C-alpha cells in the first residue's frame, strides 16, 4: 500500500525536510502522513536510487525515514545542526507503530555510530543520545563506531551504559579491562579485536591482541573479511601497526579476496607512502 509513486514523492519531501533541518515542514508532513515515519521505502525513485545505488542494495536497503538522520549512506556529506531535534520528531511519530519501532531505532543507532559525517558535523553525540534515550540497544554499537574511527562516539556509548567489548577496550586503550575481557573471549572475539585494532592503526592494541591469541594472518569473519589484519593495518596508514604485524610474522604475500592485492599493493594504491616505503625496504612484493 505504501510502495507506490505517491508514497515515494511524499517520502522524498520528508527527506528533504530532514536534510534542511526544517522542523516545521517535517511535522506538517508527519501529521498529515504518519505512515512516513513508520513504513519502509521499498521502491525509491531516481532521486535516491541514483544517489546511493550500492547502499540501497546492501546496508541501506528498504530504509525508514529515521535512518536518514545519520547521513550514512552519504548523500550530501553534511547534516544540519538541529538534526537531533529532527530525529526526535520522527521518533515521536515512529513509536506509535510498536511492531517496527525497536528495529528502526536499533539500526539508526548503528548508522549514527558509523557516520563520519555526523562526527565531522559535531552532531554525533547528540544523535546518539536521542536514540539511546528512545530505547535503542547499545549492544556492540561501540564496535560499530570504531569501524570508522569514531573514538569519541565509542567512548560516549560506553558512558551511556553499553557493555564494554574486548575490541573497544583495546582500541580505547583500556588495558586493564582488555586483560580481564580477554580471559573469557572467544577466538572470534579475539580475531575481530585484532582486525579492528589494525584497521584503526592501534599498534599497542594489535600487539596485545596477538598476545591474547589472535591469529596474525587470519581475517575476521565479522569485519571486512576480504583482507588480512596486515591489509587493514596498511590501509590505516600506521607504519608502527604494520611493523608489529610484520615482526610477529604476518604473511607479506597474502592477497585479499576482493581485489587480489597484496599488502604492498594496497599501500601503493592507497598512497600510504610511508607504509609502502617500509614494505619495499623489507622486500615485500605486489
């Protein structure tokens, strides 16, 4: 019923109000058409399909209006300063539909935690608070924030009561907590922690993850599994992190499963010059 052209047109108007930070227009639209806050957009028009085609086929498939407050997927590369108030307006309408409300806010929290745009615009913490106050689950979301290097967001999520994970403890340099958590961590958790630390260029965290038993050459099934820890350390640009893995015996010739590139190939492609120079010096090959 809500998948037709008319709904798409109304949805586009609502998204435009979100983008502009136009609280009055957004309220008017939601009062007249409350389904905009409770229904997914299953058949987006060109206005969206051409802006974020890959995202619509993956992590942003069939979006709710609330998810647009995160600007992840990126369309405009900016957010209005009152975006937290915009989110609160949508939440106020969305919570009337109890069957999907929790799903909406849980995933919106993940999107906000991932969002580099929200971080850049200085609105990430306010958005996190609005969603957490509405009841969004913080389970594992600090890890999500760190996937894109949003350290302050990860700290805030922990401050708001999220359970500390081994990966987050390592990346935020909470060494005593990491030691405690590692004692009961699964192999999967240790491997994820190593890859997340490598991705963030955290040399000491990588060293500790290896000491906890993570495999220096094994990808994580739960984070960019196409590359080895060394690939992700290279991409971070941190020579110190790359050195920790190399000196621990990481394979220099492993090729990723997405682009068939070695760690040196990634360094050259990504213009990580200092890393590339180091890998060339020790005899790595493309």
